[in-house]
C-alpha cells in the first residue's frame, strides 16, 4: 500500500511541476503606451493615447469567445496646485455571430464597431478619452502619470481567479510619465 501512496504522490508532484512550467510559458501579449498627451478642445480637456495592444493566449481566446476585455486607464496630475485623478475603462468586445469587434468608452458610452481585429487595434492606437475639468489649464511643469492595464474585476466571475494567478493574464503597460509644457 505504501508503494501506491508514493507513486500517487510522485505523479501529483510531477503534474504540479509540469503545470507550473506551462503557466510560466504562456504569454499574455503586449500593451505599451507609445504616446499620450492632453489636448484642450471645445468640450473640455481630452486625453489622446497611442496604445500598442496585441492580445495572446487566454486573453485573446476569451475575446474571441465573446467575453469582454476591459482596459483600465488611470491618469494622475501632480503639481503645485494639488492632485487630480481620472479613471476610465475601455471595453473591447467581439460578437461571434455578427463577426464584429467593438470598442466602448464606458464613461461616455461612445461605441465604435469594426469588421476585423486589426481595425480594433488601430483604434487603440488613436484613442481619445474626455477628461474631467480638473485637467483643464494645468500649469506648466505639472507631472502627469498614466497607467493602463487589464481590469481583472470586470471579467466574469469564473475567470477572475485564473486571471489573478496565471501569468498569461498579466497585461499591464509600463507607467508613462510626462510634464505639461508651457504654451
């Protein structure tokens, strides 16, 4: 009987180690902020983003099966006059029956639809998000920092735990920092 216990324990250990190796090899894709700037328009301040987003592994699979993927955009302004924060969510969706991709700004409800994944990623490269009035007329020298990443809390319940544990679900762009220029 002891032999079977040792054999079963050994097989479980080998299975766990193999599973860890498979998890380590999964790649989530890439998310990179190429450029960001604040622009003053008639409606108020606007954040213009150039995101390079390529989804792989389980994130891409989830999107292709109709599960919305939400990117959280967090902007912070830090200067002499205090601190300003803004948080936006951008939802990426695919509808398999109509074969259409959608990009939605959850705060404004603005919805754009695309016939192919390439058009969706192109839209992320020219993303315009309206901001609160706190970002209007920031004085020169104000430090702005921007973070963009996958919002795990927006995933369906069954995917939240794997998204927190598996490396393939880690999709976070490095922080992008710049200062407001004069003029």
